C-alpha cells in the first residue's frame, strides 16, 4: 500500500503544491478571502509568501499560523492547552478524537497549540459536504486535510469508510503524522457531546484501534459564537418539516464560528486509551466493545472539559426553571438552591444573563419563540456541567 492508493482523499503532496497554489491564486473568491484575512497586504506579496512554502507544514506555519495569531488577538481572551497526559509518548503519533465546537477552528487551533508545545500538527478529517467551492477543497488539502466522503449509498459508504480507515492507519503508521477527527458527524447543537459508535467502527475497519493511539480531547469555549445560530436551527427543525440548512447557512456558520467572540479557549488531552483498551475482555461482542470505547472517550472528554462561570450560571438557571437533568447531576440537590453558585459571582451571573439576551436579539426568525430559544442557548452552556459532574 502506497500514498497513491489514497490520491482521492489525502492531503496534497509537496510536489503537487505549486500547481495548486497557481490554481488558488487564479480564483477570485480565494483572492477575496486572502484580502479579508490579511487586510492591507498586497496580493502579490501574499502570493509570493504562499509560493515560498514547499510543504504543507510550511504552508501552515507561514500562512495559517499568523492568521490564527491575528484572529485570536481579536476573537479570544486566551488560548491554553494541557498535553501533559501524553508528554511521555512524544515518540508516538496520536489520533485526537474530540468534541466538536467549530467547523474550522477545532482542528486549526489544535495544530496551533500542538506546534507551540513541540508536537507535530495534525492531519484533519473533514466532510466533503463543507467543501462547497472548488477552492475550499483545494485549500483544505493544502492544509493537511483528508476528505470524509458523505451523501453516498450504503454500499458506497461502506467502501468509502474502509478506504478512509486504511488511510488513517497509513497516516499514523507509515506517514508518522498525528490525526484529528470529531467524535461525531456534525456538531452537537446542544453541547451534549457523545461519541458515535459508527466513527469508531469506521476507524477499526483498517486495523486495530490500538494502532491509532487514540487520545480523547476536550475542547472548551467560554462563548460559542454560533450559539444563537444553533438555537435558530433548533427552532427551524422543530417548526419546519424536513428543514435542512442551505449552503449559505453553512457559510454563515463557518464565518461566524471563525471570526465571532469566543472568550477563553482551552484544549485538554486525556491519556491515550491503549492501556484502557487492554483491560477489555478479548471475547467481548463487537457491539458492546464499540459502545464501551465510545463511553470511555465520552467520560474522558467530560472529565477534562474546562468549565467557565457561564456554564455554571446556565446550569443553575435551567435547574431553577425545572428544566435541568437533575438525575444526571449528583451534586445538584434542590434545584431552586442554585447548587453551582460557588462557581460564579453575582456580577458574572448578571453578565451572562445579559449575554444570553443579546444573543436572542440576534435571531432572525420571522416568529422567534423566545422562551424556546433561551432554553436552547442555556442548554448548550449547561450540558457540559451536567456531563462533567456525571463523569466524576
């Protein structure tokens, strides 16, 4: 098996980059995106900078890394990370399986903090449903992404899944790259982060899960720039039979997620699951095996999720309204007693409540159900609290 067995999905090779750069630099939409991301820098200078990158990693460090630095200075208070649980395994390449907060930035910021901590960046699993322009597909493959093929028949899906799984194993064991993949297809709109068994089954089609050195990764945002868009989508799905987002909706979500305010961001790696996998019975039925692995990854992500004042305020507001999952919250007790109040001040509570009202005012539905939308937004921020407490 060689790299060319995966030409249809893999990132571009270094020798392919010059032609891809030429193609991108002739695309008006890509040039407009460059102007937006690097305002005030002449396109000729940006083109020369891009063409000076002989490898995908050079492109990331020369083009993407400065863009992320600039973005973080405007859209975040801080970005922190903890990779201590895998520091002793630097000789290994890992598959980071994370909760999914942002379509673009989850993997981009992971590469950013990995590089800052002395690790290699990641190859990125990205669904082809997001590659709605030819230049976007080119750009992500320059940026070390491989393509997850979707909207296929059942037979095609099985073949595509096996193909991608083989590539992931090849990537870890032959290319010696790290990988990032979301724990589920699409973001959890309510932040109730759960790993899909199907993702793990796909990963096992190309070999033993141990060979992928899976690391559960918790990504925590203080504020989700897309919270009001997600709430809006929830009402549309409730009220409009067969509702589906348009390509423009996807673009709006991507733009808002990238450039919107996030506050504090934290990445926390849990230990690699290989030793835990060795504790499972060798004769365990496959269905039980994948469910157990998914639950273990969920528990690790929930345990290592970094909670902010707004998360605790949202949890108490839901509990006070009788809308929180008290059965999943072992420390909650009387819901009216604001059981998490030690984690925030009155000022932080007032600030978060004002924030929620501001987000509700951004909804553009013709007939917004404000109570429903408020509950959706509060649930997004509260679920990580309930999941964290259930995982301890």
